[in-house]
C-alpha cells in the first residue's frame, strides 16, 4: 500500500496532497487578497459594507466545512467531495470576473470550500500503515503547502489584479484551483484505495465508534485552540496596525512596505519546517518524542514569548518606533510556535477520527478555527482601549492560557492513545 518516499522521507501520496492543497490555498488567498479592493474600488461598495461582506465570507469559508465533512463521509466519499468541491471553487473564481454574479460567485466558492477543505487532509492517515512514526510529521509537511500558496497568492494574483484588472487576478486564482484539481486526479495512483473512494456507499457504511474519552479530548483541544487563535489571529489585524505606527521600516534609503512583513510568516514556515522535522525525528529516534498535546502547549508558550517581545519593544521605546529587524525576529519566534501547535492539532484530529468519520472529524478542527476567529475579533476590539504594551501582554496571557489548557489535556491524550493501541 505504501509508496516510495519522495518528500521529507514521506510517501509519494503526501506530495500529491501537498501540491493539491498548495494550489487550492493559492486560489483562496489570491481571491481574498483582491476582495476588499475589488469591492471598494471597482464595485464602489462602502468600506463598512465591504468589511461586513469580507468578514461574512471568511467566516463561511470555515463554517461550510462542518457540513461538507459530513456530506463527504456519509454521501459522496472523500475523492468525489474533493473533485466536486474543487470544481465549484474554480467555477466561483471564474464567476468573479462577471460583476453581476459577484454574490453568486462568493457563495459558490464558500460551498465548494466546504466540501474540499476537510476531505483533503483527512486522507493523510490513509497513506501510512498503523504505527508508522512518519505520520507524526506528515501534517507539518502538508502545512508547508498552505503557506507556499499563501505566500505566492498575493504576489501573483494581487499584482495581476492591480496592474491589469481585478478580473484577471480572479481568473488567475481560478487557474490555480484547476491546477490543483489536475494534480489530484493525476496522482490518484499514489493514493491508497481508502483514499480513492471508488465506491462511496460501502465506505459510508463501514463506520467506527468514537469513544467518550476521545470526544472529551477533541473538545478540550478545540477549546484550547479557540482560545489560542484569539491571540494568533492578531497577526493580520492589530499586529499589522502596529507595523504601521510602531515599526521603523527604513532600510538604508528604502522604506519597506508594511504589507511585506505579512509575507515573513509563510516564508519562515517554509524555511523552518525542514530543520524542525529533522530535529523531531532525531528526538523520536532517541526515545524523546513529545506527545501531541504537550507539543501544542509548547507552541502556545513560544507564541506568548513572541508577544512578550513586542510588549518589551513598545515599553522600551516609550513611543518611539522599533527597528524592523526586531519585528522580523518577532515573526521568527511566532512562526516557530505556530509550527508546534497548528499542524500538530490538525494531525491529532485526523488521526483520532473513527473509520467513516475522517472528514467530519477534520471539519471539527475548522470549527475551532471559526470560533477562534470570532474570539480574535473581540480581542482585537481592545486595541484602541488600552496601551500597546499592555495589549501585547494580554495576547501573551491568552496564549499562556491556551498552553495551560493543552497541558491539562495531555494525560487524557495519553490515555486515549493507550486505549487505541489495545
């Protein structure tokens, strides 16, 4: 069943899922990078209304997978869900080129995303034999695809949209989705039978039973991740605002555009993942592998350290702007923590899914992202109500609270793993 390794020593099927995910993320983030500009500059929709539409769309993008995961598991099967969902997303991107179909296009993309998003990562475990230690790192490799797509999308779709017209940028996003679908279809021979879903009906009937302890564990992890994302999601919100007012962006005679700093996060994910996987592999071989919940808690603490750095910079500067290298260091620490917690959490949800409920269980992970994004919106509203140093310390405290919740979940996670082995 297992293919020859071809990516960080992983099965070839992981490379197929990786590349499919990369192009899907390219299309999603490419369209999202243009959306507000398109509404305000081309459609002449007011800023307040545009922000409401943008927020509603992004919330739906993380809500529809909850329903889509059930549909994939019970009706379509993962393979059909990916093909149908990806085709709908590509169609939606192309519909964005027609102004009268704007809302229809957004709805089409959100619905397609609901089928596509939970069905792809839930196939990763199918690539490995039970007990294969490589599966622990597979989700970090997969996570790189998210960030490569997120890194390239604004540069390509955004540039095309601004220079040649918004509709061409949306078209480029649609082409990216088509490429992802083509890669997935071409790579079917590298995916095991369980991932191909040739006959959805029998698979839908071969369901497993999810234990009470597993349910409690997943709920506990989801609550911790919800709290964590209250701090994590500020990277594109209040931290971006601080980049405008609190960072000295001069480098010689050049002023660094503030949006460029947002590319540091996905760039560092790409740079850090390989060495981090190698380090984890050496620790596992030496008998010091860290349990998933404890690893996630470590990541939350690292993110807390990153926010403490911003608090110190703001306090020490006493109103003066901080040098941009310090801000780059913040992104390095922040990204390191992110790699400990988010891919590990996704992998834990996928691995603990009972047979027949893989996409549904992964969809629950996206529910935590959805709820965490709502929490982040509430936390972001405090930015103008308190000093910046105090605010960054608040974010560090939120990340520490999430770490404490994850440490408390560690004994339960070990118990669930022991039950699954018996």
